C-alpha cells in the first residue's frame, strides 16, 4: 500500500464519504495502492437495496475528482477508480460483518482457531450466524461453530451462492402439441 500521512488519509476519507453521499450512495471502503505505474485510489460504493449502477460510479468519480483536485491532497499523479465492492466483497470493518450476518462468508485467520468441536483451522467458511462486540460466529456445513475476533482475521469476504433452479437441469420440458 502506498503511504499517506494520517491527516491526509483522514481528509481523503471525508471527501470520499461526501462524494458518495452527494450522489445517494454509501461508501463501502477505499484504498490507495501502488503498482507498476501511478498509484491507484480505489473507492468502493454501495446503494441499498438495488446496488450500484455504472452511472452511480461515474457520478461519484466526477464529484470526488473535483473535490480532490480542489484540495490537492495527493501530490503525485494517480488513477481514480470507483466501483461496486462486488458480490464477493471483502469484509474489513465491523459494520461490514454486521451487514453480512445471515449470509455466507469465507474467513482466514492470522493463527489457528478452534471450533466448538475442537477442530483447528486457519480458514473456514459457512453461514455468518452473528457479529457482536468484535466477535463473529460462523457455522460451517458440518454444523461446527467457529468464533473469532475481528482483530484475529487476516482476510474475510462474502460468498455468493448461485440459486438452485427448480429442475436442476436448466432444461424446460415441453408438451408436444397435437396436430
């Protein structure tokens, strides 16, 4: 990650929130990362319940670009990307986990975590049963409960599950019509 001073990060956070709010969206997350070329300011926005459209991303990008240019917070050249966090979105902040309760998640911890049945693993996935006081509880496919504190998590993300179709084959049976 490209280094920004604390006060600069705070001000960018405020501007990103302001631009998102002005366009009727919610700031989900943002990061300033380096690469081969210019660093990239990535902004992830959301909108409940319909989700984010391409127009939302373009509008937030235009608004944020104007705000950032007027304050000239980032001295080097950089790219600005605004998008949805996606279906399988990263979970980093407490409110991300709170919003994901009832959905499927995949979690990787810094160290081994014990389930309620004594199994130990650094990674597990399943239904996010609860999130309170920084603790999350995930129930896996075997009914094991994994409890881990937010500070012990290396990576976490939601998991999209494709809906099951009625017949399972995707084919539609048609009745032959009598001639």
